[in-house]
């Protein structure tokens, strides 16, 4: 079965290219950096493909930034072959699913997927893979079987539930991490020396912040600004911060 990944040499695209190759799929990659994509394909077991060849693919995965996903999907729709399975990996579904629902070709199977892990993990075992069926079909059962073989945790959802919960799971986690990191910087305390005084909770805090700060800043910016439920989350965070500050000023009772 031919699996095509658009955005194939991005960190996430590469992770899934290797996973599909491991499972015996014929993997084809396309990327905006065409020369780098071709170079990678020459040194691996996958192949480069142009978008004009996309009709030959059984499964097409769009693994690009949220901000350009809808345009990429709109550009390739007319080129997809009948009975193709189209998947996106967007982390904000209110951006991409309206575009997916506009697709008129009823032979195309469409599923919106959000793997809940970063590209640095060694496997997807025990990680949630959230999927939202848009147009149901049989080919996604093949992908589900792959996820099950890798012991991932498959979770079916819908657009509203996904983005609401992700405003907590991603939005609040990242937002509070950024604020904590900035506060640590502004305090001006030598962090290496502070670690000599460290408690287990503080070490856990630093570990979590480091994982956020060292990731792709563009991705975090898009998640923060594109999920429509994140604005409410940020307002609640600010409100509760001020409430706690007022209580702290009052002193112990």
C-alpha cells in the first residue's frame, strides 16, 4: 500500500515515514524543501513524489503547520485518486475540519488525526492517538491496525471536544510553562545554584519547562493563537492569578 506524506521531512513527517516503513508500507515523501526531501529519500527506503503523482497514492497524510494545512488540502483535492484515504495531523481541528467537510468527492475517505506525542519519542506505545472521522471508509481500519500493533491508545473524538480539551492539555500547559520560565528569568537567581537547593517538585518543574522551551516555537505560537478556546483559558489563568495574589497580600488567616 502506497503512503504519501506531505511535509515528509519535517520532524513529525520523518517520524511517521519511518514508522510506516517499519510496518512494510511503500512510503513516498514530498516537502516544500524539495532538494532536501530528494536527498533524504536517496539515502533511505522511501521515495520522493511530486504532487502531480498523488493520484497513485492509497493514503495521503498532510503533516504541515496548522496555518497552511487548509491551503495544502485545497490544492491537492482535485488530484487525489478515487478511494484515497486523506489524513491530516493538525493539532487544532477547528482550522482544518471545515475545509475537509467541503470536499465533494464522495469516494475519498477522510479522517482528521492528532497524535499526542512529539517527534523525539522512540515509539508511540501508550500515547493517545486522537482521530475524528469525517468520511468513513475501510482504509482507516488499516491505519488503526498499525496504531494498535504499536500499542498506541486510540481515541475517537469530534472537533469541539478535541479543541476544548486541548486548550487544557496543550494550551494551559504551554502557557503556564512560558510564564513560569519568564518569571524564573526575571528573578535573576542563578539556576545552577538553585538546583543545589532543589526539591523533587522543583526538578520536575524544570524538566517540564525545558521540554516546552526546547520545542518548536512556531508550533507553540500557532497552537496558542489558533485554538479558539485558548483565549478563555488565558483569561481564566490571569483572573485566578490575580485572585491568588490578593489572597497572598491579605496574609494568613
